[in-house]
């Protein structure tokens, strides 16, 4: 049985991973949610209006009452701002497995921030919640995301062909990475 604990705060060297609050709306809109480049390989498109971002955060805030919800805001201690998110997007209770997804603002790319966040989240999911397998997948063109998975010690498992349609209409394939608790 998984021991769900919900979205509890996790501190790393540079980050605090914590619940989203309504006052994070401006940071989220400005730092990543309105940026088409950040959204290039994501299922959702850039927010055209800050009210969309606010609604998304309020929905997440409501979902925290459910202790199976894992959606962290990535708060950069040095910058004193929220720069991205990392979450559990799918969970399979009987197999004790889950899938994580993440994004951060362009200004913060290539500083090892998401690798730091992903390592901390996987540790929490394995040792606090009891998951035994964490999966992540990325559009094969999204090389940076694959690097994050590799640097966090995940193992390439397979390519899933023609998983979906990008917002530009093209078909895409996904690379699937996995980490088992026994790999740690
Ligand atoms: C993918 C993403 C989360 C990476 O976050 P990050 O904090 O920049 O990640 P890290 O700095 O830990 O690692 C990124 C790695 O990719 C590399 N990289 C970045 N852009 C690259 C590119 N175009 N081609 C190849 N490698 C690239 C970086 O050099 C770094 O590798 P290194 O440490 O070996 O040099 C971030 O770019 C992002 O939020 N993108 C938009 C949203 C998104 O795509 N989310 C993932 C969906 S699957």
C-alpha cells in the first residue's frame, strides 16, 4: 500500500518545493506559463491571459485537500520567486508506479535546477510515499528534458511511436525513462 502524504514541502540546496498559493499567479504567468517556447513540447499552450493562470493555481490549491495530489511550485531561494512546477501526472496504485512532469522558466534553464528538483521529488515519492517505480517521458525532440532524466539517474526504457499530435499538427514520438527504487 502506498502511504500518500500529499504535496509536502521539500527543501534542496537552491530550492523549496512547496504547494502553489494564489499569490504565485504573477510569477507563474510571467516566468513560464505565458511563454510559447516553454510550452513548445507541452500538452498545454501558453496562457494568453493571467486569469487563466490564476484559475489553474486555484484548481491546484483546491486539489491539495486530496492527499494523493503531488504538484509542487519550484521556489528559487536566491531569486525569492516561483520559477516552475513539478508534479505527479499519473499514478498506478496497484503497481506502485507514477509518472512525473515538469517545467521551468527559460531564464533558469541549463543551471541544473530541474535535475535538483527531480532528484528530490523522486526521493520523496520512493521513501515517503512508497512508490517503487517513477517514470517520465519526453517528446523525442525535447533533448533537454531527456538530459534531466538521465542526470537524475533514470534509465531509458523505450520509444513510444506516434503518441499524439503536437499543437503545430505534427505527430510526435516519446522517449520513456524509468527509475526503480532498487536502482537508487
Ligand atoms: C526541460 C527542462 C525542464 C530542463 O530544465 P533545466 O533546469 O534546464 O535542466 P538541467 O539544467 O537540470 O539540465 C538540462 C540539460 O539539458 C541540456 N540542454 C539544454 N538545451 C539543450 C538542447 N537544445 N540540446 C541538448 N541539450 C540541451 C543542458 O546543457 C543540460 O545538460 P548538461 O547539464 O549535461 O549540460 C526545461 O528546459 C523546461 O522547463 N523546458 C520547457 C518545459 C518542458 O519541456 N518540460 C518537459 C516536458 S517532457
